[in-house]
């Protein structure tokens, strides 16, 4: 693992061990719980269906190249 990442983790652990702000600790716990949540379960049925259709289209070779799409939408980019 990246040494700087390890250093950041150690720094966070040290900081957390001295933290006395209950509000901030609660917010950090909420963030931790959100990280456990699968985003797939958080999106609507329509969004899931659209993603599944896109995957099915890709699996069936129904793809449009990036350059073609860029050309179509270039005036808005």
C-alpha cells in the first residue's frame, strides 16, 4: 500500500483518539455507515432498469463510439 496512504491513516487514527466532539464523531459514524450502503439499493427502479438496459445493449454490441457522441453533442460542450 502507498506509504503516504498509510501515513494518512495513522494520522487519522491519532486524531480520532483525541477527539471529544460528539457531533463530529456522530457525523463520522454516519459517513462510515453510508460507505457500507450499496448505491444500487439507493437508486430508483427506473434508474436500475436503465442501467440494466445499457449493460444489455453493450453486451449485444449496441455501442456508439466516443468520437461519434462527441461530434453529436460538441455544440453543447
